[in-house]
């Protein structure tokens, strides 16, 4: 049987989920299809997590417009969705005289875009606000901010779900057929019919376009690798610290990014690759990242690294040009809305892109506002961030808060239970980690991983073969060697 919706969104990254949440404010039936076993498993889960103030993008572009608007929307949105957002400010640092014109260009661009309070500071002022950083001049942007990109994506999805949007995970779109009345979207889980299709498939937006009969887009994957530093280094910097990037580097240069959880990230590299899913890290790249980072911040040592990860930029290059193109946000033909080339600042721009998409639909159809739309979503209690008296009260009410499972991040058993019991029903170690941070510390899940598996078993009794790291193809176990309890019984 074919299931019918008014809107189908393809892709559960931050853009697709922001679009879903925007539609959930109206009476319009909406379905989001995501090929992975959870949202934010694509680029939206692996980036710098910076809410850019808006000075990198040339005035008049969609990138600039949505960046500025998204940066304006994000603080309130994050408050509503219980997503940590911190306005820590940014320094773009010039180390040599010949890099100063770049700072001036950014400031001019930012002023034209309407970014507030940008100023160029000298080495003395820089030394006062960021004593560990080396440079001769810097652009200071006090309104640049940080947020956790996968928490935002999950929160948008959960809020959209609560407000009526349907989510189908593990659902790969394989074909799109359109006739004058409707779209038929083919997937590995059957066919779906809709009036509108929103293509927010990130790296695969070109392929989805082709399925709909639109050729001419080509996404070039550009890999960015990062190191994460242990939290004991969090005091080294207070601001985001960016360099003047090399010309045509494909990114903003290797920067130092404090996270909302108290780590510092170092990266990303920029390397064009063939395979859009190749999230590997290479020793050479990681080494050069380290060398570039210590030029800005000499206090880092390799033993401070606790993990590496990779995010892949979806670069859209227009034919006849070598430079990345602007965002494509448009209705290509009746009802098919394309979001292509949503690379940086796509995280910042997502809420603004979502509003643009809904505005396109509003021009064709009256959308009735839902009187019962609930803009708020409550995340999982972050036990370690509570004052001692609140922690004690919680433990008294629920002893699961008194059992610490992830020792590196101080995550309690109740937080893990809440993460497993999530509204999207996404149950893999990565989904749990993305929701409550269990496994994100120095031991990277070495101690808490087995305990989390035990809790999943107790809650759902799945076979061990069904437990995965991040969905199908990443099974954790091939079978049971022996049952610990049975074994003990036999030995009696
Ligand atoms: C290294 C790096 C650093 C960045 N730093 C920042 C930053 O600091 N600030 C900022 O604003 N932006 C940043 N960005 C950009 C930002 O991360 C992206 O613009 C944003 O995450 C794109 O979101 P998306 O939803 O379009 O794509 P994605 O997150 O990739 O989501 C697309 C989804 O579509 C799904 N999909 C694909 N094909 C199919 C199919 N056939 N069927 C069903 N589902 C499908 C995928 O599984 C995926 O989940 C950075 C990007 C990178 C790579």
C-alpha cells in the first residue's frame, strides 16, 4: 500500500530536520526519510559546531543571507529546544603582516552583511583576551558562538516529531517519479506519495536531483579531519581561534574550536576525495593538523588527543568555475524543492533555510497554523552539570542517578536509560552517545560500552546480534560465547 503525505523531506541532517520542524508549525502532513539509523549521522554530526556571525560570506549571496538570519534565530531556538549555545566570540588571527589585508576584507564584508561589533585588534589587546595565542593582529567577532551540532539536529527532529512529523529511519530513497498531480518516492521500504518533495540529502543532493530528472549538479566531497583534545586542556583558550586560511584551501583553515562540552577541537583539514562516504583519518593529515595548530597555540601536545573524526563538505562547483557555488535553495519544478551545495555555513543557516522552504510552499498553498504547536523540547537531564544539592535530590528520588556508568564524562545510568528511550527510537551505541555523551571521554567507551549494552539488553531484550555501533553493517557481536549467569550456575 502506498502511503500519502503532503510533504516528503529527504535527509535527516540539520537542514532536513530544521525544515521538518518548520513544517510542524502548520497543518500539513509531513514525512522525513533518512537512510541511516538515526538523524545527524551525516555531515551534521561531524563539523566545527560554530554559529558563524556572518563575515565570511560575500554580501548578496544566499550563504550570507541565510547565515545572518540563522545566526539571529539560533539563540532563541536553542533555548526552546534545550540545546546548549554559548556566545564565546571568535578571533581570526594574522601571524604575518601580509595576512592583515585578509582581516580587513573580512571586516568590510561582515560590516556590509550587518554583523555587529567587529573590530580589528592588535597583539597587545589579543594578549589580554587570549594570552596563549600567537599572532600580530586579529579580527574579533564577539557574537560568534558554539553549539553541539548533533544535539541541535536531534532536538529539531524530536520537536518536529512531537508536533506530528513522521520520521522513517533506515529508509533509502532509490527513485522519484513525478506526474502532474504528485510525486512517487521509491525507497527500500516501499513507496510514498506526496505533493512536495524537499531534497536535503547533503552529499547526495545531486543524486536525488538526478532521480527527479534534474541534471547539472555535481557535489564534490571535501574531507575535513579533526583531533579532539582532552577536557583537561579546556583552559588553554576562551574564544574560537581561526587562522588566515591558505588561498583556495577549500575551508576556513585549521582552527581551534572550544566545544560546549569543554573540549577543544583542532581542525579541519581540507582534501578533495572520490568517495563521499570515506570518513577515514590519515596519519599524515593528522600530523600536519597538529603542526598548523601549534603555530597558533604552542601549548598543545599529541598526548592530549583523545579522538579523531572526519566531516565531509558537500561542495557544489558550478560548471565553468573552480570556486564553490552559492547555496541552491529553489523550486526546480512544480513541488520539487532543491537544497543543494549546503556546505558551511549550513549548520548556522539551517533555521533560515527552513523558513525559506516553507515560504516557497506558502506561495502555492494556504498553510494553517497549528494552535497546539509546542515550540519547546526538553533534553535529557545533564546530571554532572547540576549543583550538588540538586544531584542529591535526584538520587534520592531515583537511585539510577547515583550510579555512574561513563566515568570519564560522569554520565549516570538514568541518563543512559533516557537516551535509549528516545522518541526517534534510534538505538545504537552512537545514538546513545550522541544523546547523553556516554563514551565521549578519554577512554572512548572502553569502560562504559559493555555496561550500556547490558542496559539495552535489560530494557529491550534484543538478541546480541541486533546490537550495532551505528546501524546495519556495524554489528557489535557475532553471537554469545556463554551466558555469564548460566556459566556461574554450571560451576556450582
Ligand atoms: C568539516 C566541516 C566543518 C563545518 N563546520 C561548520 C560550522 O562550524 N558551522 C556551520 O554553520 N557549518 C559548518 N559546516 C557545514 C555544515 O556541517 C553543513 O552545511 C550541514 O551539516 C549540512 O546539513 P545537511 O542536512 O544539508 O546535510 P547532512 O547532515 O549530510 O544530511 C543529509 C542526510 O541525507 C541523508 N541521505 C542521503 N542520501 C539519502 C537517500 N538516498 N535517502 C535517504 N536519506 C539520504 C544522509 O544520510 C544524511 O543524513 C561544516 C562542514 C564540514 C564538513
